[in-house]
C-alpha cells in the first residue's frame, strides 16, 4: 500500500495545482489544494520531493491569495505549509527558513494589505501562541498545573495601560495628562517582563509548596485575586479605573512605516491611500512576529539547558529529583517566572494594540483557554503549543464564523439542500455561538483518541504509550 502513496500524492497535487490555476475562484479546487498540503505533509515522501512540493504549493497559494485576499482556504493552506515546514523532520534548515520567510513576510503581508483581517488573525495567533508557550513551561515541562495564568497577561497589559494612557495622571501629580508617548511601549515591554516575572515569583512562593489539585486551586484563586484587584483599584486612588477599563492607550509612532509602505507601492494593494488602520495592523503583525520568534528561541534554548532538564525531572518524579540534588522551590519559581515573563510582554503589546484594557479580558475562562491550547497541542511540546493556539484561534475567529455566515446566506437565499429548504433552518443554529461546545467536544475526542496532543513531546508520548500497554496487559490478565 505504501508504494502507491508517493505517486498518488504527486498526481493529486499536480491536478490540484492545475485546477487552481485554471479556475482560481473555484472553492473545490482550493479545497483540493488544502488536501494536497495535508498529503504532502503527512505522506511518506522523499525529503527532496516533499520540500519541492511544499515550495510549489506555497507559490500557488500565495498567487491565489493575491488574486482573492478573502480566500480563507488559501490562507489556511499557507498556515498548513508553515506548520509543516517547521515541524516535519528531514527538511533542511534552508528550506524551513525559505518557506517560513516566504509565507510570513511575503504572502501574508501582500494579502493582508488588501484584507486586514489576515493581519488581525496573525496577531491573535501570535499572542495566544506566546501565552501557550509560557504556560507550556509551567505545565508541560515542569508539571505544575496553573489555572490562573491570565493574571500575568493582565499584569503586562496594565503595566503599559496605566502609564501609556491618561490614567496615571489620576494618581501621580505632574504626570503627562495624555500619558507617556507611544514610543515608550518598547521600554515598557521590558518592564512588563520584569513585573510579570516578579509577580510570578510572589504568587509561586506560597503556591508551590503544594502539589497537584491543591496547587491548581491555589493558582486559580491567586489569578482571580489579580483580576479582582484590577476591578476594584479605582478607589481610594483610581489606579486601574475599575470595571470601566483604561482608554485610550497610546500606540507607538508608525510614520516611517507608512512612508515605507507608500514607497514600495503598497497603496496599489490596499486600494486607497495608506492610513493609520492598515499601518498599525502591519506594525503589530511584525512586532508580534518578532516577539514570538524570540519566545520560541528562548523556549528551545531553555528546554535543552540544565534548567529544562531539571523541570522535566521534577515533572517525572519530584522525590527522585530532590534526591538527585535539584533544589525544588527555586527551580519551580524559575519556571513560574519564565512563563509569566512571556505572558507579560504579550500583555503590553495587547494593551497597545487594543488601545483599551479591561478586567473582563483576564477572566478564569481566559486561563482555561490557554491551558486548552497546551493540552490540544501536546504538553511539553514547543511546536505543539504553537499549533494548539493557532488551531483554536483559526477555529474560533475563522472557521466557525465563516460557517455561520454561510448558513445565514443559505437561509436568506432559501437554498434547498437534499430537499430541505434552508429558509426553515432555526436561527438559533449558529455555530459561532457554540464555539465552547465545539471546542469541548474536540478536547473530549482528543483525550479519548490522542491524549498526547497533536504534536506530542517524545518523552510524554512514550510515557502514555507505556501506560496504555501496561493497562492492556493488566486487563488481559
């Protein structure tokens, strides 16, 4: 059977590319390209052929996205190629870098200048991926269940939100009435890292003396304490402006970036003169890309360092780790501080991007969502955390919303499918309203059929396979 996989993949991909070039607006041909990305990524192909096919698919999908910036299937196909380029084995570093640079710095910007939603989606994926990577250090590598991780995100957001807005003038005499200029964001990103890391240590000191469920409950409570503080620190000194939130939060100046876009002819893609909206969308897209790249690099270096090995040792057997001379509390605190720092820097960027900070953005549900990213992608896996965050973000912001719009279109145009008039479809049937239900079902199915996650860490995967084998042997006896 395996001997037919390569020729079938090659033939199917060639036909998909030909169909897409002949009928670029046809949804079926674009769907076939999406299937081709999956076949090339998952099939047993020689590395040279895999690299070449991924490069050709990237080129074709980029052309389709240029012709139709609203083509979501082409965008999802490029995301699939990007994931494959960085996670598949046997691809050279040159191929990975070339494909990644082509997608992130050519394909998405070209389409994003015509459809700013793609920038927004990329920014959201980057922010959530950084949060997932931060929690992955705590939960995936160190084995410490943290249900209050959104608190560090809030610390970073309020660090810039307070001082980068008129809010600080409410309680600091002589502070600029409009807050610090937006260019101070870069300084406050560093301060957000420090502030969030210190908060992580302070929260960890009482919490990390506990284990398991008790640790989860305490971190949940401490995370809620941070949100409640933000919700109530509007008196006697108005520090956070309470539940009303802080607005407007200043943004950095982007005049030079706007001039650069005009010089390279971006107005032809944008369709009108370059304005602040598209310039800031592109700016935050590039900023998030830079930060997420640094976060991934730091994660990889930490995972291969003595600190990473110490975290894994504590996760595997805390008593054995202590017997081997690993200081438990300092090592756990380092994990908490590291994860909190990643979350804090993205919090500052989030505040500047939204120009608004509110306690409602940092609820328990936000912490649960971040934990779900890690579980879905694979605990302890750096690539898994990124893929988990990207998958859930695309599902929530893209797929479910698009499906809801499609159902509404069918309902309004009274389309008949299999003898059923879609005009009779109940208006309550709106997939976008049931995103948590859909997400919960996905998690349940993952826990049943693939508990190690989409892209599992090798050690964790081996442990689960060993546990399943022991369970089978025990059941047979």
